[in-house]
């Protein structure tokens, strides 16, 4: 085991809120952190004693960052792998590995990997040249066309509900494909619900966090509740699949697996939506609800510390609501409303300057005797903070 407080530096690529909370967990275990982010105002970067703010293309800065780190992780998967691959011997310090990052940052590689491994994914179609246009026309509507890379929180997605949408989209699509873009068309499924499961992995050992249930609005996570209101059988399937996927990728660190629940004639069926090899927005509840948060888990894995059993600290139910830039008026939240917030156990504001619409500015966590009560409270507090 590494000696803590004795020069262990964990390098975090990406300086968003996930990096900030990870740095806090690491600090509580006596480790140092350094953060690399091109944006000098990124939340985690502002709080670290070892900030590295440069474009990823600045290889000398990236190398300096890698040299001072004992181990390197990331809080964002849309990183330029080719620059990271140029780090030579330091590549071995990156957890999860670049191979995992390559799979998770490309929707098509990810879906092909899942399909080949026998993991359930919704029907999809690769769009890369003119021949694929005919295949798209034969694909059942409604369809979501997604960019293969760089898309998150609904960015880069086009929904085609009816034939007319497809007809008007085709000429643009043709242009994009001839310009060399690759896209993926995905069948839109009617969601009965969405889940996420976070798995930690070290060597060949896996550590599962209890499952979260999520609701997205306009493709962005809106709320999460715990415990997930699912059957034992569904829980078992999610746990088994999540462990198997993390094992197939040989993840060292964290893997979040997002699922769709779809009602089919044979009953409820789950499909894997996406993989994120890092802490996840839907895991924020773990900071209040569990003995070990998702950030504590990753910190322990990175520092080679024992993990132990991850479990809820009480029988209470919890809800998390994201606070987006849309909740702000004149660049402010109505924080006076906190005085009357019922069931609120935590509000975290990330310190981002510009409250742009759809930008994640913070989140809040409420508790209740039932998930409905916790969720109603979370929504009420958020509404009051937005002054509505
Ligand atoms: P994504 O960025 O692909 O994870 O999508 C964000 C959210 O959009 C998901 O969590 C779903 O709520 C919704 N979504 C994405 N793909 C589909 C689909 N094929 N069918 C139904 N809903 C989808």
C-alpha cells in the first residue's frame, strides 16, 4: 500500500465539479491533487495547489503534469487520447486506461463493444457514407441521430420523429457524411425509467455502489432518487451486467453504466445506454446517502486503500436535483429560499461564473420518508431557488 501524506499526488484531467469533489475526497485521505484543465476558471482547478491550465495540445505542460503525478485519472471522457498517448511511460499511470477511454468516448466503438460482448443495446446504425442513407430510410422511426464523439448532455443529437423530419434531415446528413463525419442512428425507445450503476474496480475485484434511478429532461440529467424503485430481479441484472462490463473492459478505477428500462411484451427489459469511466452526476447522492461516496471510492482505489462494503447509512430516501443555468435570474439564484427548504441535506454550487442555459451550476439533495417525498421536496426547493 502507498504511504499517504508522503508525496502521493493524484493528477486529475479535467477541472469540473466531479474533479473538485474527487479532490476533496483525496484530500481527506491525506493525498495531494493536481488538476489539468484548459479553462483556468474550472472549479477544481481554482481549488488545487497544483493547477495546470493549458491546451491539451501543449505537450510540455501535459508532460510536466504527468511527471509530478503518482497516478492519473480523469473526470471527463472527451479527452484527446492522441495527446495522452504521447506521454510515454506515464501512460501506465492513467486509470482507467486509455483503452477504456477510447471505448467510452466514441458512441460507435462503445456500442460495437457492448454488442460484441452480448450486452443489450438498443438497435443502432452506423452512418459513415452514402450507402448508409438508404439503411437509415429503412430504419424504424422515431430515431435519434447522435454524434459519435464529443456529445454529452444531449449535445449533438437530432431527433427524427416522422418521415418529414427524416426527409428534411437527409440532405444535411449527406453533406456531413461527405465531409467525413461519422454518426450513429439509434432507435428511440419508450422509457419506463432510467438507472445508473457505479462500479469500482481494482485488479480483479469489483465494488458495486447501490443503484440510482434517474430522470432526464431534454437529454440532461434532471433528478436522481435512491433507492431505485425496481424489482430484485432487475437489480440483480443491473449489478451483474455492470460488473461484467467493467470486467470486460478491465477497468481500474470507476465505471458508471447508464441503463434504459423499457416495457416489452415479455416484461421490463434493460438496455445499456452509455458508459462513463469516471464519477457521475447521478452518483452525487452517494455523498449523503452512503458510507462511502463515489468520490471516496475512486480515491481509495487510486490510493490503493481497502474499500470495504459500500452501503446506505440509513433507511431514509434521497433525491438529487440538478441546478442548471436556467434556474438563475439576473445571474443569481434566490438563495433566501434556503431558509424554508424542507428536507434539504445539501446544496452544492460549483462556482461557475456564467449561468448559461443547460449548464450544470450546482445540485441539491433532499431526504424524505419515501422517494416521492424526497423528490417532491427536491423539486420544490429548486423551484423556490429559481424564484418561480
Ligand atoms: P445520451 O446523451 O445518449 O446518454 O442521452 C441522454 C438522454 O436522452 C438519455 O438518458 C435518455 O433520457 C434520452 N435518450 C437517449 N437515447 C435515447 C433513445 N434511444 N431512446 C429514448 N431516449 C433516449
